[in-house]
C-alpha cells in the first residue's frame, strides 16, 4: 500500500509540482507510515516497511527541492538514507545519494555534488546498464559543475555506452532514456561554457522525449532552460517562442523551480522591450507572475541556501560498499520538520545501521529516473 501511494504521489508531483504534492506526502508519512514503523512486526515485515518508507522520504525530499526548501529536503534525504540502510534497500540508498548530488549540482556546488555522485555509483558496483547510465549521467553533470572537463566527458561516454546496452535489452517502463542522456549532455556543456552545444543537446532531448517517461514539470523547466540559453547567444525570437510555451502551462503548476525560471524570463526580457515579441511576452509575464515572488528576496534566499549546504556531520560509507574515497559529507539528520520528531526504532551511527547488516548489491529492477 505504501509503495502504491508513493507512486501516486510521485505522479502528482510530476504533473502539478512539489508545492501541491508535498503536503499530502508529508501527511501520509506522519499519519499512516510512522504508526506502521512503530507497530510490532516480524523482521522481514519491518525491513520491507522501512524500505518503503525510505523511498517515500526520498520523494518528499525531491518535492522539497522543487519548492526551494533545501534544508528540509536534506533532512528528508538523510532520514531516507537511515531507513534504507536499516532495510538493506540498496536501490533507494543509491537513488538518495544521487538525488543529493542533483541538489548540490543545481545549486552550483560542484565538489559536494561530485562526492555524492561518486558515492552513489560506488555503492552500485554491479548495477544493470540502465541504472549505471542513471548514475554516470549525474556524475558527468557533477564533474562539469566542478569544472573538470575531462572527467565530465569521460562519464558522458560511460553513460552513452551504458544506455546503448540498456536499449538493446528488453525495455522496462520508466528509467533512464536517450532523452535523459541528451539532457545531461546539455547540462555538462552548459556548465563547461558551451552554450551553443547545450542548446543543440536540449533540442535533441525534446526530439527524443516521451510523455510516458518524462514529467510535465521537467518539460516546463527544460523549455525554460532552452529559452534562457537561446537568449544568451542572441536568438531573441526563438527564446520568446519557447518562453511563450512555458507561460501556457505555468498557472497550473506549483513549483519553486519553475517560479525561478519565470522570474528569470521576466527580467531577462526587460532590455528587449522595443521588440514586439519580447514586449508581448513581457506583458503576459507581468500578469501570471505572482507579486509575492520579488526577485531581491529570491536571490537572498538562494544565497542563504548555498551557504547552508556544507555539511555539519560526516557519515562514512560501509566497508563493503565498494567506495574508495573516504567520507561522504551529509547534513545533520535531526527530526523531520513536518512531523517534529525523529522516527522511533531506527538507530544509525553511519549509513550502515546497527540492526541490519548490509548485503552485496543485487540486480537492479525497473525504476523511474527522476
């Protein structure tokens, strides 16, 4: 039941944004899942319950990132890691570390993004090709944000090789796809200063994109990225055409990430108001942009978030995880703000929990690339 509800909540998040979905997900976690975790059960049932709860924590953390609540997201991610360790859920364990790397990379923090992406990959030494592409693609983005061109393109080649192997096998619903690879290529090229190449990769992403595997919110975000980069190279009318598509869907989605893109559009257009297309789009943006989203406060919030990211507590990888790089920096867990208290019965001194020995990573099944 928890897994089925988590999937439904994920669909709502993809369709309508984290600001719509997270309150429902947090209420489900507190009112339904937490009592299950406190209830007496056999070891197998308890491990399965903690595994399901760990992925729900990951999803809520992802929603919080979408809202721009980065400290809250980190708390959920760390609680998810603890529960995944207690339940021997390597699948979720790798997902969460990768999600934390995505958060750091999107905030421009290359070194933490690299450490977390490398830790996720090292914890999955026997991953299937599609899962390997899922992890290596994020490694490429993280290294690009850190400015390591050689490593970034090496991991892109690894991702391309893995996705070729995966596409030659039986296709499962969801998962890392050639469209996702094109998006990661765009992010790598943009981070390394190749804006025209990034535009080409984003256009290829939209050519390969499938509505059955890619969320509506990501479509709005990636279209915004494309428009911003088109304007950067002087293609004003192409940028306006893509931003117009963004405004078509913007009123129906509640996403802090999308809000930031719309604000970027609104203010990027100001120097071009003598152009009829830019002027028309600017007037539309004034109507749909909420007054509460003042740019100055948004910028101050973003700067505070970046300063909060350095970890206050260090966790070490399990000895048998395959990780060779020492400690991985993570934030202090504490209680989850949504329920005001930590989960009972889960005591972790590291990513390896004292009540559940870790096992070797088994075959990866189908998953949804977030």
